[in-house]
């Protein structure tokens, strides 16, 4: 189990390494805001594309070969970014990264479920959510720190570190012995998603909408923090935005270690409230340019996202024990990454008529309704203890 958790951390580390470097890419390649938006959006589209098919493939051949292929594609993405000499290379690298993450996310957590005994599953899922969240921020934190304090190779050295981490993960995964699980799906190939009947109510009222909101609000924060860092922390070197993103995810990872609340319902409720309040603080900080508000917003939203990710992933893992592990985890991450696309598209359409910041505020307002819906559903649900 521990070795699989390292592989999860290595892939999560690579998801956002490029984020703090995009202002540099904009100047180097003359990218417009629309170009950057497309490059970021293609990542989420790649994630969704492989999420849709990787689960079905894993049911035929087992999750390990799919995860191995995903690691190789992730390495190809890192190499493409390291050697990037044009906007097209950035587009290709980001697409490859999305394809890799989509194939890896559901299958890696399926492997973790297979490698964990029922009594240790809760701990395994909590550690997975912690390392995923920590890795999501570690990438931009490393990239931002290298850009700020070792600026002579900022567009190459982060990817060299990532390639070493992924190569180690590939070796670990190759040597990992997992139960044989291929050949479960017979007949013509088709996309297989779904949740067992007994788990549908908690999945669709708690796990799925909470992660949709968490990824959506987290994505909005990730997009705002680099500009907020420049406005609120004048005089600090470039890359500070990446360090703020790392601080947000570190806050989430620390919050996940808290012993209280002791139930999934309590942790999910507290996380959604903290995430919602923190999101509004992040949006407000964009207008106020307040360093104190930026830091408080980052800590509050990060802690909330951490608790939500932990509780919802643990709940999905418990539902996955019903015998359709790949389908449940694929459906879970499909809902999560849909949160990175749908709200962004909505905000983009609105920005044409009402402006960028008002469109972001409107999007956060709609997502706040999702947050409230999950909180009300959690209050009505029976408490499930965190193992």
C-alpha cells in the first residue's frame, strides 16, 4: 500500500508543475489570455476523455497496465514541456498531461482498494486524498520556488525533477504485486460507469457534488492566486503565486490529519462551509489586494477542500467495495474533473457580457448553492464514522 501511495504522490506532483510558469510562457511565446485558457482547458478535456474509457479498459485487462501506460504518458508530457519551443508544444504537453491523469486517477485508487484490507481501507483512502492534495500543490510550489529563487533554468529544472519522480514511480509500479482483476468485462467494448444501487443515494447527494464543487472552486482559486500575488505582495519575485497554491494544498493536507470531526458527515459539512467561505474570500481578495485576506482565504479554502476530498474519497472507496471498484472510482473522478470544465465554460460565456470578475462571482454564487445542498444532505444523512 505504501509504495502505491508514493506513485499517487508522484503523479499528483506533476499535475500543476506548469501553473506558475505560464506568465513566463506568455512573454516568451506571445500568448494571449485566450491562448492560456485553451491550454488549461485542453488538460481537463484530456482528463475527462481518458476517464471515460480507462475504467472499461481496466475492467478487461486490470488496472495495473492502465496505470503503467498513464505513467509513461505523464513522462512524455514532462519531456514535451521541458523541450517546449512554441505554444503548440505547450498545448501538446498539457493534453498529454490530462490524458495521463485521467487514466491514472481512477485506476490508481482502484489498485489501492485492491491492496488494502477492508479494515485498512479508510486509512488508505485518507492517505490517498492527503497525498493527492499535497501533490497538487507541491508541483506549483516547486515550480514557483525555482522561478523565484533559481531563475536561470525555470522552464526546464521543474520538469527534470518531475521526470525523476515519475521514473521512480514507474519502477515501483512495475514491481508491485496486485491481485489479478482483468477479464471481468466480456462482450463488446463499451464505456462502463455507475454506482451500486445501495450506494447511489450517498454517492449522488454527498460524494459526487462535493467533489464537483471542490474541484471547481479550487480551479478558480488556482487561476486567481497568481494575479493576486502580484497585486497583494508587491516586490516579491515571480513565482509567489505558485507558493500560495502550495500553501493552500498544504493547509488542506494538515486539516485532514485533525481527529475531529470524527464522522464523514461532520468532516464533509465542516469542509464545505470552510471551502465556501474561503472561496468568497479569494474572490474578494482579487478586488481588495489585501495580503492578510489572501493568506486567510488560502488557508480557509485549502482546509475546506482537504476535508471535502478526504471525506468524499473515503465514502466513494467504501461504496466501491460492493464489487464494481473501477466503475465507482471512475465515476467519482469524472464528477470531480467535470468541476474543472463546466464552471469555467460558464464563467467564460458570462464574461463576454458582464466582465471577468462579475462572471467569476456569479459562478462562485452558483457553486455556493451546491455547497449548501451538500451541507443539507449531510445533515439528513446518518453519521458514518471515519475508520
